[in-house]
C-alpha cells in the first residue's frame, strides 16, 4: 500500500509495508543529543509564537533523515511540546475552555482533511500565498494595539474561532509552515483576543492538529521513534518553559516573537522557492 503525503518543502513521498532503509539508519547518540537540544529551543519558541518546525525539520534533515521521515519524526516530537504548552496555559488559567471544546475537534478534522487533500494538490503551490499571508500577519500585529482586547459577541467569537481552527488544522495537515503564527493572528484579528490569550488558545489547535498528523504518520510506520522520543522529552520542557515565558512576558513578548518568526518563515519559504525554481 502506497500513500503520498505532502512535505513542507513541496515534495511528495511514499511509504510501503516493507521497512524502509532509513528506519534502520538511525543517527548516532551524539546526533540525537544535539537534536534533543534543537527540540528544546524549538519547543520554547513554538510555545510563544509558533514556528518551532523552522528549527527541528532542518535539523532532522541535516542529521541524515529524508524529508518525509524528517516530517513524520518532527510530528512525533512536536506534539509533546504543543501538549505541554497547552497544559501550562491551562494551569495558569489562560485557556478559553468554551472555545477549546469547539476548536480541538475541528482542528483534528481539518488536519485529517488536509492530509487527504495533499494527495491531489502539490503543497509547493501554496508557497507564494503563505509568504503573502505571513507579511499580512506582521502588518496586523504591528498595527494592532496588543494590550487591548476587543471581544466580539460570544456566539460570533466562538463561530469565528471554529472557522479559524478547521482552516488552520487543514492547512497544518496539508502544508504546515506558519500554522501557529496564523492562529495567533487570526484569534487577535477576528476573535478580539490579546496576543497572550491568542497564543494560549492557539496551542489547543496546534496540539489537536499535531495529534491527528502524528496518528496518520504512526499508522504508516513513518515515525523514527528512537529519534522522536528523546526530542519529545526536550519538547516537553521547552513547551512548558515557553508557555511560562509567554504568560510572564505578556503581549509585547508574544508580538515581538511572532513578528520575528513570521519574517524567518518568509525568508525560509522564499529561499525554498528560489532553490526549487
């Protein structure tokens, strides 16, 4: 059985029932330790502003994993970081539970749908659109006063959050880069959230989408667990640390980090497009 899944760099890949050669070629202990260190930094950054995959996916590829194995293994470790961040925000009373009850299942549905859609459309076609959206996201955050919330009526706010969750969940399953950033900006712009509360609520959607993608990859046997698990342990710590920093640093820290991550994503996607051209 062969299934195609989209990679963040626009390529497609196939898996089969036979054990692939790369699953038998696991990086050495020192490389795995360095990958865990990268996961620690990625988990911290991702909990604040998203974009952790900018660190871990290139690191996994540099360690010798093919792109498809790197993406699958990345989900195997990043899910734990987003889960840890979500729990930390919940413990600090920053999660909107009414919103989470709606966004969590919809993000999972969207992620499964996005993973299915990638069979018909090459993810690389999204690069120009994503770059434009990230630039728009930076403009929104720089123009909007982060300390002020302008909540919409509850019914409209939850409905808007539902649309954002299923759309970003589908995007995460289909392509991925910038999902956390889009969630934060979406919740700020359309739900009246402050950047800090938007970051907390974004982790609910992130965790649900990551969980759905991880289940898909794990069923296909594409996750290299001997690499993913040490990185997952580091992600647990990084996600917790990043969430605490976001709570303490408030809107200014979140806004600054989102702008930096957005610019970094723009440069990375533009470089990928230039190289593939």
